[in-house]
C-alpha cells in the first residue's frame, strides 16, 4: 500500500513537471493585474473629464439663464412701443429655446 502511494505521488510529480511552469502562470496573472490597474486609471481619467464637462455645461446653463432674464426684460419693455423690438423679442425667445435644447442635449450625452 505504501509503495503504491509513493508510486502514485511520483507519477503526479512527474506529470506536474511536464505541465506549464508555475512562474509562467504568476507572470500572466501579474500582467492581467497590471492591465486592470491601467484600465482603472483610464476610467478614473474619463470620469474626471465627464465631471469637468458637466461643470462646464452647468456653468453655461446658468450664464444663459441670467443673460436671458436680463435681456428679456429690456427687450420686452422696448417691444411694447416698437414693431422692430417685437420681432427682436420673438427672435430672442427662439434663440433662448434653441440654446436650452443645446444644453439639454449636452446633458444627455
């Protein structure tokens, strides 16, 4: 029984030596870990870029809101008395709507 056990273990050891060396597996695992770390760094950089773009969009949206509020009041006052100012007011409203759509589109992406 003991001799059979020793022979079986010797056969397993001989078979293990024929298979791929352990060092190759370790190198491959380390390469995979490096690759995952690089991908993680790239994802972090992309997320930082996305946050920066979101800040820019929010800032532009706020400037648009304030600018429209100020301009709307001035043009509306002038539009009461003047037909050209009425057309200007309509164009301002259309422009505000178009920029609002641009901001909404930028937020979706």
